[in-house]
């Protein structure tokens, strides 16, 4: 092996600060994926003893902690990150899917993570429905029947998800009971397939972005009932997933909620993987759109319907087919996974009525059908919903 000429700096002579910066650059945009993919801090720390000393000596590089609780090796790696991150604030992602793993073991592993709760700024937990009830009391040391301890934590981003649908009602109660304690959140993803039995009101004045996953199998009021749990006046970005068309119509029709208000929402997104419901079941609702739809959101400027059933009827509703058109909407994003021709027709009819949304973002399949819109004042852009849909997985 030949050594590098003296005039050429060797990678091994890089200043420590530059080495740390390279590792940090490798972390940019990283999304937890629970896979043993390339991770800059781990790879660089294995190059040489000097690299190891520098990278291990930079606690911030070890602040992205992820653990598959079903896998012993994954927990061992997570514990290394917890140790090396020292007192740094950490972003923690946890998952547990398999019902046949000993839940006591899962609870012990969760406990190893949650002793660090005081320095977790971002937390995502995905658990199978079967395990939330058994694991969560051990996780946080409380049950729904006893008062929860306050989390003394810098937590600003929280995601509670279940990995599968279940009829287990208590899970929704646990999600809400845990979230109630997190009063400094700016981002919240909550999976509420059922209406919680104990209806705590979620007062989070700091919350800016709220993503609620509901259930399209529940009745038409379900979406509104879930939204009414929230006292979150600063939310500007509201995303609702796993919704069905009749629930959206109920939302478009609503003029107020008993407790909640969403006066600051500017961006409203409906995104669902798909819906196999029968066309026609919504017909009664199309007769009942009020003269001013979307009254709940007086500041709304952007509406997105991604893979949403009855997109064409919803376009009718906001474009004045049965009511006054919404004049506030500046951007409308439509990515229907079916009934493309119906949506195309709804847009054409809206245009004929003189209702033109200043900016239309359309899926490529839909955009190819409305090329004649290019000649109007509307800006038509292509929109790829892949990233939004991946987020639901
Ligand atoms: Zn549907």
C-alpha cells in the first residue's frame, strides 16, 4: 500500500470540525426507516480509531434514535445512541408490530427508552393495537384509571399510530390521555379510529400542524366529533386521513362546532389510500350543501383531495354547483384515484360557471385531461402525491 504524497491532504488529516460536518450533512433529510441502511455517523465512526474518537465525541450526531422493539439487535443499537447522545435532545422513533413477541420484554425495552423522556423533542410510536393497552401503562407508569404523571419534556412533535385497525376502543383513550399531557406541541399526528370514551379536551395553544387519521367506517358525524376534541386555535395546517366522502360533506356543511374552532387553518388536506365505496351513496348530501360551504375555515386558501372518493361532488360543492363558490380558495389540489372523467367534468362545469381557482394542482392523469385550462387565467400544475401517501404507511 502506498501512502499519499505529502502535498495531498489525506482524508485522515481532515480537521475534526470538518469530519463532524460531513457526518451531519449525511443526516440531512433522514427519515426513520428502521433499516440498517447507510448511516453516516456509524459508517464514519468505523473508519479508524481517530474517526471513532471524533464522531463518538460529538453527541449531537447520535440524536436520531430509532428502535424496532421486536428486534434485540435494534434495541442494542438504540441504546448505543442513547448513551452517545448524552444530554442532547433526541428524536425517537419506535415500532412494534408482532403479536407473538413477549409483551413484558417489549415493555422493558420501552422503559429503556422512556427514562430519557425529559430530552425527547420528537417522538413517533407505531404499535400494533393488541399491544398498546398492555404496553402503555408500563411505558408511562399509568393506566386510564389513575391520573397520569406530567411529562417534563421538551416534546414539540408527537405521532401516535397503530399499525393495524382494531376494535379495541381503549387505544383511542390512551392516545388522548397521553397527548393531553403534551401542552407544548407544534406538530401532532393522532390515529383516532374511534371516538374516545373519556372525552378529554385537547388544549394545545402552541399547535400549528395537526394530522388526524380517522375511520371511514364510522358514521358521517365521526370526523366532526373527533375534531371537536381539539382546542387548538393556532393550527394553520390541518390534514385528515382515512376519511370517506360523506364525512367530508358533513364537514363542508358545518357552520360551527360545539367546542372547537379552526379559524386559523389555511391549508386543509384530505388524503386516503383508497376507498372502495359504491358510487351514488352520497347523492342525498349533494342536495344539502349550504350556500357557503367550508364555513369552519374562514382563512382557508388551499384545499387538497388525494385519492378521496366523491372528488367530483366535492369539486361541485366548492365551485358553486349548489351554493355560492368559495372565493377564498387560491389553490386546489386534486389527485383522484378513480372517476377521473367525472372530476374533469366537474372542473369543466366550474369553469363554465366562471369559477376559476387561481392555482390548480392536478395528478398527471387528470392534468392530461384538462390541458384546455392552460388557455385560462388558472395556473395548472402537476402534483405527485407519492410523498403524502408514503407518509400514511
Ligand atoms: Zn368512500
